[in-house]
C-alpha cells in the first residue's frame, strides 16, 4: 500500500504540463508513519540571514525525518498557541495526540493567555436587519469570502432585492461571541454562534397568546464564561413597552440554566418612559441599560438578587436641546475596555464644539467626567477628499473600538463612508467604504461584533432540543466548522 503523504509539490498539479516552482525546502507528512520529512533543495542558494535555521540542517543532510511522538508536549503547546485559530483546528486532524491536547480546556486557557496582548482580533459592525427566508441562511452571511476583512468592516447583510421579501430577521444583541436574533412578525428568538454555526430556538414567553399579551421589545443578552473562557450560560432580557410614564419597569428574563421565561415588575424611584426607537440595551459589566426619556438610562442586573433597577443620568453639560430635537441620533453611549462612555456629535456645522466625550468615573454615584471637547478647527485628516469636508461635513456616531480607547467610528454623511476618529491625534481617516444604502446608518441600526477568539458550544437550556448545526459536505473535516466566519 502506498504511503499517504502530501506535499507542496503535489498541490502544483501535473509536473509535465504544469511544472511546480522551485522550492527552497519541502515538508511532507506521513499519516501512516506519523512523521514529518524535511527536504532541502541543494541547488537553491540559501540566504544566510533569513534561512539561517535551514542552513544548519543542510550541513548535516539534505533530508531528515522527525517522529511526532518524540516532540515534547510543552514545546508543542507553545507552537500551537501561536498559530491562527483556523490552523489550530486543522491540526486536530493530524493525530490523536494533537487532537487530545487541543481539546483540553486547559489549552483554551493557555491560548487566551498567550494571545492576551494581541490587538489584531477582528471585529465588525453588523447591520441589524436581515431579509432571508430561513434563519440558517443568516449564518451564510458571515462567511469571510462574502465580506473579507481582517480587522474592521461594516457588514450589510441584505440587498435591495432581498428587502422586498416578507421574512425579516433582526440582530438584537451580542455577547461573548453569541448573537441573539429574532424573526419579526411571529416573534421567535434564536441564539446562535456564527463560528460553530450552531443555533437554538428559544421557547415563547408571555406572547404565546397573540390576542392578550403585552408588547415586549429592547431585548438584551448577557452571557458568562468560566476560568477556561468556555461559555457556561446566557440570559435574555426584554422590557415591556408602555404608552405613558410609569413608576415600574416590567420585564421578562430567560435563563439557559432554567429554560424558562420569568416576569418581573420592578419599582423605579422616578417615573420613566422607555425610548421606542433605538437599538438594544447597553451591556456594561453584565448589567443591561435601556435609554429612557429625561433621565438617561435605567439599569438592571440579571444576576443580582433581589431583582431591582436604578436610574443613571446622562452628563448634565451635554447638548440637551440637540438631544431632544434629533431624538438622540447624534449621541453614542457604550462600553469600551471596561469603561462606560458617552460620545456626542454636534449636528450643525456652525456649532463651536463638534465632538465631546464623557467617562462614567463612579458607576454607583452616576458621576460623569468630561474627557474632551473638540472644535472643527482642531480636526485633521490624511485623506485629501475627507480633509476638504472637515469644516462642513455631518457625522453620525456608530461605535466605539472594542480594544482601542482612542478610536471612535462615525458615518460621514457627505462621503457615504465610515471614518475613524483618533481621540489623541484629533484625526479623521476613512476606515472603510460601505456596501449598500447608508441613509439610515446610525448606532440604532448597527451592533459591534467581536469575532470570538475561541469557539464554544451553545449551552442547551433544560427541556430544549440540541443545538442545530448545518450539515456540511462529507469531505469537510470537523475543523471546517470553525472556518465559516
């Protein structure tokens, strides 16, 4: 029986009709013998600097064989932890030893530690509304070959033709790599992991009887991970829409640990009215915050007992008049690197300050501290076209950078593109060109999503079926599941 080996030469095709290029060295792996074979082309002139590691091998022999079983596990752990996630799961198919090592929870913890300082984790801003016929079709929209970006992009998921369809889905919230979606119309909630392509359907809550149920909206998602960074549970919270001021916050909470919806009626210190327009609640330290009229935000901690809510005022020195006039369209409030921030953009070009930002220094007291106020004359740009618009362009805030405290993303209305604002340099640069119509692009219709460092199975609530995983072609190995994003 022929030995089962592969090489880079074989990938080049037939040697007679398509001769392979000259290689400095060649590596082949034998599954039958469980060893690597390293071969150096003796006719290739080696660079003494870049090929110094190869030069010593040439002095010994042109070819050598190494048995994988002799590779120390500690050294193998160091090597694998420095590889891209996609490569790691490919190597689970090399041998049983590698598969066992990578599958251990301790390897996940070690991988996180080794890559803790990495700033190259890709993320995207997802457009909330999707028009597809089936929920599993949503997962296909996250494939990298459709919207390829290693660091940042705005992901428009629906074309104009698709918007004519009747089925409409909405991305509600994200947390630790999980995405909460819903089907509008007959309200059905889904939890999915776009990396593993697993998803489950949540049971119906109090809205199972359409003729006599309250209207819930403002859904939020909070998840928990253990010390190995493995997802252990998640909680979905939604609030009831009331037509007038109320001294109570009515909400429903679903926990993956119980598999049930629970209703709570929580008293508030002042009458509140939730904003009907806008995105989902802000998640900060596992606490959900909904925007309310006149007061700022109402906060609810799903993991704190007894259940309660509290009000947090927005900065008192913000542009209140503009906030009322434009219904909060030019403000951005969210979490960034453990900080709760409030970013404000002047809607008119003749305003003295164009950008302003506050940090919530004392969460318990609700104290905001002003970080900066910038005029248009302070702005600069390395992009010639954007530079000509700095004094007159209208900007709409979209999202904070999840890992860089100095970066805020905005939409430039006149140029129909996404720009990044560097807080330290006061510089605006074009971050990416958008795909599709951008007239309604604001923080209300987008949600930032960080591609998780490590895929994890979706926790299955008690009483529910197993998570659905789309079927793959038979030629795909198990690691292919993690290459879809």
